[in-house]
C-alpha cells in the first residue's frame, strides 16, 4: 500500500448560531463561516478565536467547527 501525504489547502471556521425555533419548538441553528484560517494555525488558537467571535454574536452559539480542504498525493 502506498504512503499518502495530505496537504491542507484551505480552512474555514464555522460557528453555529441560534436562528429561531423549529415548528416543534426546538432551537434551530445557522452556520456562520469565516474563511482565511491559516492552514498551520494551532487548533486551540482556532477554538479560542471561534469562542471569542461566538461571544460577540447577538444570539447564542451552539458549537464551533473547522472544515478543511486537502490535497492528497503519493509520497
């Protein structure tokens, strides 16, 4: 089996913010995306930034996510 290298090309921070109520009365959420996250940024710093941004939102936030676009190549 070949060795495969992964190179992260792009990162996006996603903060899920309250967006009203569903018809069944549960809270619905909407993802707010922030592009331009450095590919070598430490995860604890990304989370810290997401928490700080989430705290500035008018409505509360549920969670913080990080999506990555990567390129794979044989080593």
